[in-house]
């Protein structure tokens, strides 16, 4: 946590007077020639979003292989593919990887790429912290995965309940890797949350009131607030566990009066908001896609937004439904049963709104649309089985069975991941400049839907028959054999559908060379990010748009006639942006975010093996923080020629004019930034 | 140039004036710090809860924090820490007036008061260990050292920020229009003080 604190030392660029000269530290990287270096030191939110997505897909393949190992082991009774120890590690790492290194970062990828575009900003509020967040996530994720190379992964389940997670029961270093890796990833989430919250609150383009923001942006805001408050609770719990394991503290040492319920409570106070912060980005994405392909405005915009906010609040009051069998007493059980029933309401509101959006629409069944409908249906199944958990007696029966596994895969895979898949297909042209093949995409959807349901639907049955989770094998003769085989077949079909998607990426890229470019608006979409050329240029918007209503872009293209028919009033050519970005001043790249981020795993290895490494990592981190705080606001030559920014005309209103009284040419940042867009001034922080 | 700007301006915009302030009127850095501090509340919340749960050790596992602390000593060091909030306010006021001499004085005073507090904590910890309450002695000792230690680390980070500001100021790199940097460090500093009031109440005052 302390890592972000020196942030206020960062000297905001641009409001430096001509007298300000940076201390004698490394200059910022000039945009380098080699392509890979531009990615390492970039602070561009779009590139960071793409890197988040790429890393998440990489971890998805790892987590998916772990899932296949689990299913292969359970193919038949008394499976011998994995030992009990390995099986424990595999399912723990599968859960941890999928939650922290796949679903959360894919959400972060879309938030990073889309949210600034949707609010008409040129970048996030703190571009360097944004880069730091990504590298920190990657450093934490890779650190976690290296546990496989150094003695095996964590083996206590993704929640690592105490005292099972203590040294006595888990003597290897797997849980230490889990602890430290997730603390590092937590730093990434926390800094990311601060960054994106400030961005939404502060950097909206003119006219973009909170209630004119696209729903995805709203859901991002709610998600980031959930992260902001949930991550420190997990970090606190993990610090306690780390001190127990590495420094022999007594937090979960039952002999000294350590209370395992403390861990459970802390973990689930984090863990349940976590569930919502994984699903809300997908909800937001679906709310973007459905109106486009139903060719209708979203039904009940404010209901969807407010129910998202309600989920954000109520998500904090349901955590103990994970603990109904832990002996928390009848009053707690009743309370949390009721709150769990209540939280189904705002979620149901969303489902209803999406259905009503489809009602009477001119539906276009493209692949993003198919995946969106897949989300609605699959999530509804998962949501309904979720409500059955609110009935405590039934939950007691279902606890730790495959019924639970079925439930959360329906909401996380059938819900969140179907939404993400749809959004990949939907936003691919905006991000990479070519459309993914539709025919393959639709096949992809049907294969994935089939594989998904074959894998997880039978788990409902298995669970109600009494098959326990997290047990590496089962005996024949309990009626588990058949459905386990179905699940395993389904899992491999699911894996094939993921392979199809990855194949589609490369196949479509090759094919795209002989196809016309998709243009800025291939789907005839509604929100302003589709005004920008595809792929989105580095400067996002030039000029910055002014928004007057929800679905601004749509109403620039279409108008309602008196008899409620749509008429096209402007062609795409007229409403799309064409500027070459000349004169837009963007934040310069920086060496420090990646250096600071990769100092953290060094410290973490030090904590596990030898404290000397901590010293090395600490030194690197200190140098990086001071280098960061004191580095000049701009790359050498980075601002030249920018004095004639397109918005210079209203530069006189800039809040910087007082500070930037020096000549424009003497301080290349002051003139250019004051002119181009004062909002960027703060961004360099 | 004016023509170019007109041509590139968003022609669909009813009022082409682009607002240069942030939407909230609060600068990004300051809002970022506020949001960060909100998150910190939950971190300390978790640690304080842990301490409340474990404030007495299991019988036979060494003294409880209550049996070893010196309320007078900690009250004095707490008072010094709270006074550092006053000097911090004075530092912010000084730079806003453009009084760089007083800025440096008050920054130094704040850092000094903070350091005294941390030194007091180090002395206190050492004394406790000598009285038989080590980090691993009991659940209460673990909870006590972790909670107060986390706070101590936060104060230390604050001192490092203050000293960095002082050095910047001495080198002439902290002009008036950067007053907000001092203010944002001040926000952090006050937060750390407020948290100490809670911790002092929970650990030292509640019977």
C-alpha cells in the first residue's frame, strides 16, 4: 500500500513555470524506434488496455489447462492422473488464476481501453500510475505462477481458509507465493481503482454529465469503488497470514487463541464484493452491445445505472452467506439470508431491462449479440441457483458440493466471460482495425455454449447427489460416473471453443488484408467511442467532442420523425472524426512504472527466501519512486510544434495561465498543455 | 491559426467552450489522494478489528499490551503527533502565502514531531520486548505490533515525503504554484494522525 503514497510528490507537469527545472535525473524516454520498447514504457491507456487483455488471455490458457487437468482426473472413479497433493494445488491455482489474473484483468482491459474513450478523454488521470498498475498486475501474476517452478502452487483453495493455510498444514511455499503474489496484484488493482475513479469523476468531456455516461462507464465506476474498498481488506488479511507464515505471528494459530473465523470474515468481506466487481464490467459491456444490435435505446437507462449502484452498496452486506455452515449463529444466518435474497432484486432489474431492450427491437444476430444473449440466459440460470443459496437450510445441504461449483461457473463463465467474449468480437475492429470473422464467431459461440453447458450443468446434479468439491477422486457406485464423464467431455469442447477464438484472431487478421477496412463504425453503434477512426489513434479525439445527450453518436447520425420513425440525418463521413492529431500533446512515456512494478516481486522473493533480496528490491523501488516523482514532465522534444494545438483558441481560460506565465517556447509543456487540453496537465502525475 | 481551430472544433457542439477545470473542480492529484485515503480506512479497519478481537492473550502466554504500556509516555508522544498536524497546516498556509522560509520551518517541524513519535514507538516496542511481550508471544502481541507497526510505517512514509518536500523547497524546486503538492502531502499526514487517534483510543484508552 505504501507504494502509492509518494504519489503526491509527483510534480504535476505543465503548471511548472519557466523557472522550474527538473532535478538531474534520467530524462524520459523519447518515443523509441523499436516497437517493443514503445510498449514497455508506454503510458497510453489504450496500449495498457491491450496489454491487460493479452496478459489475461495468457493466464486464461494457463488456468484453462489447470481446469482440463482437473476434469481429466475426474473422468473416472479412482483417477490416477494427479496425486491428491497436486490436485489440491491445481484447483487452488485454477481458481486463483481465473479470478485474479483473468476475469479481473479482462475487466480492467476494457475499463482502460474504453472508459476514457466513452467519456471523451484523451487519457486517464494518472497515465504513469496506469502503466504501473498493469506492470504490477503482470509482476504479481507471474510471481504467483513461478510457484510451480519452485516447489508447487498454493494448495488451500482460492480462499485459503485458516488454519489450513498455516505452515503446519501447508509447509511448502505455495501459500506464501499466493499471499505475496496477490498482495502485488492488489496494489495494481488499488492504484488502478484510484486512477479510474478520478478519471471518471474529473475528465469527462464537455456536456458529459454523470447521467449521460454510457452504462459501461458507470459500471466501471461502481466496479472501481468496489475494488477500492475490497482490496485493502484482502490485503489486510493476507498480511496477517503472511506474518503468521513467515514471522510466526499468532493470528490464525488456534493454540494461541487465533480465530479461523477472522480469516473467513475478512476474506469474504473482500470476496463477495469481488464477485460483483467481476460481473459488473460484463454487465456494462452487454448494456453497450444489446442496444446496438436491437437498434433501440437501452430500456430504463437510469434503472440499470441505479441497480448497478445498488449492487455496489448491497454487495457489502452479503458476505456471510459463504459462511452459513461455520457456526455464526441463527441471527447472522437469518440476516445474511435476507440480504442475499434482496441483492437478487437489482440484478433481476438488469435482466428485465435487457430483455425489454430486446423486446420489439430489430434484432441482428451477430456474434457479439449471440454472446450477449448467452450472458443473459446463462447468468439467469446462475443467478437463480445463487438465490437458492440464500435459503440457509438448503445452502447447508449444498455447501462444498459441485452444486456451488456449477453456480459460480454459471455466473462467472456464463455471465462474465460470455460478456467479455461478446465484447471481444464487438470492440475488436475499434481496437485492432479489423473485424473478426463472423461465421467463425457464430460457430465459436455455439460451440462454447454447448461445451459450457455440458461441463457445468451436470455439476448441479452431481452436487445435489452429494459429490464434494475439492476432493481429488470419487468411488464408483455413487452414480457420479456418468455425469463426470459428461463434464469432462464438455470441458474439452469448451477448450476447443477457446482455441477457435484464438485461431479466429489470427485467421481474421490474415483475411483482413484482402477486405476493406471496417471504418470507424462497423456496427452502426451509439456511443461516442465509435466516432474515432479504427483503430483508435493515439490522441483519441481531436477535437474533443461535446455531448448533449445519452447515445450522443447515434443522435448525430439519426433523428426521430414525428411518427417515431428513424431517419438518417448525417452520414458516417460527416460525424466521424478525421483529424490527424496534429498538435495534440500527449503524456510522455516513462521508464519508472515498469521498474517500480518489477521491484515488488524481488521484495517478495526476498521475504520467502532471504531478506537480503528485500534490500535489493527496496532500493530499486526507492530509486524508482524518486525517479518517478522527479522526472521531467516531458520527453526531450516531446512538446515541440505543439504550440498550435487545435484548442489554443480558448487557452485563455486555462487554469494554468497563472503558473505558465513563462513563454510558450521556453517551457515546452506549459504552452502546449495549457492550450491543448488543460485536463492533460494533471494526467502526468 | 484561429481558422484552423474553428474548422477542427466539434461542429455539433452547441457551446464550443471547453472547460479547462476538472469536472469536480478538485484537481486529480487531490481527488486521487482522497480516494486513496478512503481505501486506507478499510486497511486500518481490518487491523483494528483484528486487534479488538485479540486484545487479551490466552492465559499463560505473556503479558497483554495493557499490562506493559506506559500511558503517560504514549500520551505525550500522541500529543506530539497531533501537534504535527498543526505545523502541517501552518506549512500549507505558508506556501499559499508564498512564504518559503516559514514553509521550510514548518515542514521541518512537522517532520521532526513525526520522527519523535516514531522514535517513541521504537523505544516503546523495545521496552515491551524487554518486559516479555515479543511479536510472537501471543495473539495480542502479534495484533498490537502489527496494528501500531502499520501505523508507524505510514508515519515514516509521511516523514520521507515531508523531507523530500523540504529538500525540494531548499533547492528552489517548490514554487508557490505547487502549493497543492504540499497540501496533498498534508492530507495524507492528517489522515495518519486521525488514524492514530482511533488506534490510541482502541489500544490504550478502552479498558
